[in-house]
């Protein structure tokens, strides 16, 4: 089915950068994401600063990284999950993202599909909702800023997840 024939769906995209002027990288990504939205459906959270993810059980997380700048964008699209992922990866590449197989490493831009309507999927290429969504302050707090009444596809309330998530090390940036 082409994008034109697909019903519109509300999606949320996580945005992060910690290289090459992260704040500017995120601002450029926000402008590009706005172009994917149907009509005036685009919303974006304030920007946040966060420490790099330290993944439990992941002994090869590169250390010594600079802090990230993060945000979440909400938009309505007719793109399929796979087509949206391809667009996001093209935006990352346009902003200098190099995919060299390093997980949790520094990057110019990271765009993740957090939620795609009520869709739940787990394929080698894409997992929706995004794994870790329920535990990551740098995603939960910005998402809550733009969708405080949201319920995840599994029924969990976003407000409850935010209340249970430690925001230590997360800082809302001025002027956003």
C-alpha cells in the first residue's frame, strides 16, 4: 500500500545527538522531521541534556562520551513503519551519522521510532514500541511534555512511567 492510501497514524520519534554541536544537530533534525508531518500535526518537546546511556549488561559501551541533547517529536504520518525508519536513517546520514556497528556510541544524530500508533512489532530491523522506552528518562520526560495523557500500546500510562523514572542527570535546557 502506498503512503497516500495508508490511514494517518500518530508517531513519536526520539531525537538525540552528542557530537558536532549536539544542540544544532537536534534543531536541524527537528526542522527535517517537521517536513514528514501531515498538515499541522507536528509537536516537539523542549530540549534536554543527559549523560550517555550506561547499558546494564553491556560491557562494550564506549566510555568518555560527551553529554547528549535529546528531544521527542510527535507527528502524524501515512508512512509505514519501514518507510518511516528509512526516512529517519536518511536524515541521520544527511547529518553525518556513521553506522559502523558500534552500539551506544557517540553520534551526530540518533532518530528512533518510539511509538507508532498502537503498533507493536518486533523484527530484526525494527522494534515498536522502542525497547527501553519505559525506563529512559531522556525519552520519557520529553515525551510527557508533549503527550502527558498518553497510554502505551500495552496499556501502561506514560504519567505512571514518568513518576517511577529517576530524572537524575536530566536537565531541561533553557530557551527551548
